[in-house]
C-alpha cells in the first residue's frame, strides 16, 4: 500500500487562475481531509469529505471547493487564485472502521506557488 | 475557538540530554491531543495521542487539564529524533476523525 498519494507534487499558477489538486486515500479509508500549510506554519484545516459530501469545513472562503468520488479519492479546487494561496496542500485520509480517535494519515503534499 | 500554542520554534539539545517540547491549548471542553512528527523529506506522521497513553520511540506526553498543556518529553534524546514536531487538537469524536487544529511546530535538533 503506497499510503496516501497526491498529485501533482508541484504546481505554479498565476493570480486569478484556477487549480485542481488530487488525492487518493490509503487503502481501506473512506474519509479525506484537506489542509493548507503556509511556510513556517502548522497545517490549517480546509474541509473534510465523507460519502461524497463535505462534512466539516474550516475558515476558508468559497473559492476553496472540493469533491469526493465513489472510489473515495478527492479533489481540491481553488478559484481566483491569490498570492496568499501559495502553500503546501496536504491531504489526509482516515476511516474504514468507525470508532473514537481515528488516526489521520497524511500524504506528501502538493506545493502550490502563485505568481 | 480552539487554539494550540507551541512557544518554541527552534530547540537544540545534546545527544543523551532530556528534551521537552511544550504545547499549550485552549478549548472549552475535553479535547483529544496529538503529537505529529515530520522527519526530513518525509510526510507528516502521528507520533502519539493522549488517549493511547503509550510511549513511542521513548517519547511520552501527559495531558494536564489544569494547565491546558500536553508537553512532549523524552529522557535521553537521540540524533534521529531531529525533526519538526507539531502538537494538534481535535474535538472528541465517537465517529469519523475530527478536524485537527495544529500548532506552528517546533524544530528539534539533537546535537552529537
């Protein structure tokens, strides 16, 4: 099992453009969470998807949207990119067996640079 | 609002010395607390969680509700412990994993 995978690894966009990031969860996991990590900061929660629906959302504008597919993989879309969107975007998967204190497993991240 | 504070961005200790990475939190209730670690060129991974009450790689962390702290400790640091450490908090959950609130991290360097 390759664990959580993300694509692409790096991406360069210009202000105003749109970007789509992709995530495949760890085998057996059905829940995907997305985090944004700015330079020198800890990850910040964007949203979580389960059963193809957004279940939790952090303090991010509507420019950030997502999707989950029937195979549990997920996409993060960001519209009208701003310079401040430059960050490492992390995907984390969990689930499979419902219970208290599930562990989230993180992917390697996609580094987005907005010029 | 929930918040996690790691007051030290950088921490250096010598091999064999004790190490303590500080973490304080604010949350109106009984949160779940975690320590995540990121070694050089590796992904973020769970080190330990307070509900497990276990020691991983010689590290322990005790939840102190009175002081709202969850400090990470190891009696004898090793060079391979050098990494970025993040303290994180989530609401208690009986179902799916809840969102994590992370601190800003502490870069630990263990000197030979």
